C-alpha cells in the first residue's frame, strides 16, 4: 500500500466541518424533540385514543418501520412537491426525521405503556384524577422512564441515520465531507475524520440523554 | 424523454429489487458468520477477545452506515484495487450486520440464567460442551425473533448502497425518476416494494416472539 495519508486539508476546511456538525446537531435536536412528541401522541392514540384512529396509527407505524429512511427522505423531498407541498431541503430533512422517529418512538413508548397494569389506571381515576392527568402522571411518565434507554438508542440511531440527508443537499456533516473530498481529493481521510466526529457525537448524545433521563425522572432513578 | 407506462416503471424497479434481495442475503449470511465469531470473542474468557469485540461493536454501532460504506469504498481503493460498488457495499454491510447481530446474540446468551452455567459446570462439562448442550440451545430460542427482526434493518440498510453507486432498488428509483419526472409515483412504488420485502419479516418476527413465548418466560 503506497499511500501517504494527508490530513493537511483540515487546516483549511475545519470551518466547513464545523458548520456541517452544527446542522447535524440542529437536525438531531429538532428531530429528537418533535419526533418523541409525535411518538407520545401516537402511543396515546394507539393505547387510549378513539377506535377509528388506531388502525391509522398502526398503518403509519408499519409503513415507516418497513421502508428505508433514504426513501422516506426522497419521498418527502421529491415526491410531495407533486402534491403541492414544496419545502426546502432542511425542512424536508427535518420532516422525514420527525416522521421516522415518531413511528419508532410510538412502538417503543407503547411497549412501556402496555407494561403499566390496568389497575393503576383505575387507581388514578379513584383518586379523582382526570383522564388526561391519569395518562400523564400514572401512565406516561413511568412508561417513559421504563423505556428511556431504548428511546435514547433510537434517537442516536436517527442521528446517525441523518447522514443520508446529504443526499437531498441538506448541508449536514456528510454533505460537508462530500464537499471537502471533492475539493481536496482526500476522500479516505475526509470520511475518516467525519466518521470519528459522528462517533464522538454519538457518544456525547448517549451521555446527554442518560443525564437527561436522570433529570427528568429524579425520584424514581434510585431503582 | 421516453414514455414510461406505470408498468414500465414497476418492471424496472422490480428488476432492480433483485439486487436488493441478493445484497441483503449476502450481508445477512456473511454478517451472521462474522457476528458469530464476534460473539464468541465477546463472551469468551481472556482479555483481548472481549476488548476487541467490544471496540468493534462500539465503532460500528456508533458511526453511520453511510460513512462505513464510504470508508469501505475509498479505503479499499487505497490498496490500489479498482473497487466495484458491489464489493464495497457487500463488505461494509457484512461488517455492519455482524456488529449488531453479535450484540443481539450476546444479550440472548446472557439471558440464560446463571444457574445453568453453574449446573452444567458442576456436571463436569467443559466450556464448549456447556455452550453446545446447555447455553446455546436456550439462547437460540430467545435469539430467533430479534434476529429475524434485525434482517429488516439489513434490507433497509442496503438502500444506502445506492449512494456509492450500487444499482439496487433505491438507485433504480432515482434513475427512473430522472427519466420520467414522476417522483411521487416512482418513490411510492419503491417504498411499496421495500414494504413488501420487509413487512413479512417484521410480522414473522412478531409471530415468532409470541410463539416462542419468550417475553413471558421467567427465569
């Protein structure tokens, strides 16, 4: 192997990488918050919602979980404009990520809700709590705590999956790497650096979510 | 511009879907073999094996599959080989699949109650005998549903290989879109074909889980 590795381009191109990291973080943040919210809403709909909504949510979840993220992205960005829904690449990327995480989050949160004994629901009602209160305090919060590790992994997976949004020209970290390697012809080094950054982001995000879990569920943390 | 009928679109996509299926099979089978080796390294005794397997799994689970594909594509090129897309795609997917399967299976092996290890060792069984006769048969029962479930991720993972130029279902979708200017129809069909590939796997994973009654078994 006669190849001299050269990371000299880093000196010139680190602002590009930094900007890409910023976009990836932003996408993850928005996608994470909205995606989990959508997941909670869908889990509520499937567990306690009106009868007609259950098959709709189930179809949505199955559809998303059984198709690649890349295709969902293409469908949102290239396909939806045919219906008159035109949006920028960042909006499309965000929308696709929210829809994606929403479906997985729904399944994960639903598993947590199902693990709540039915009697707790009745206990909540007998304490004079409203349906919403019961759902929030008795069902949802303990359920979220139970499935927090699984949900965290899913958020990390979505963050890593966001590498695909470079394909619709959203200027994330992968896009930055593509740009740099097209300028420097140092493809391997560029992608190697980008991969390391993704790894660092994943490790950081995991720790952050763990810390967040401790903050949100403080009293019950001592299990 | 060519005139494409809906049937032309679908036929082109279905032809390309064969490559998606083939790549998925290769990745899954190859990944299982490498994953099994990793599993033994991970749960084995000694220090080097587990440390290596742990790092490997962490690296592959902590980085995007797309980056792994790029690195395989350009990394193999460093050796002066002219890398065809299928080779980089197959290699990256096999290594990626192996990492996830090894981790899934480790959980299954660890779900076997500790008393089983102690009981079998008190019967004078060696490590390999314990594995062969006591641990793996029980772990296998637990492992089947999540393994089938993960095969869905493999099928979906192959979509990313379109980005390094492997012509499978997703790439065909892009190509057909460029020829027909009907992204809604084309990507709709592409999604539908993926769904038809993945949904039976997801469903059978669920059914197997219920059938093997793993969730409700207590140790």
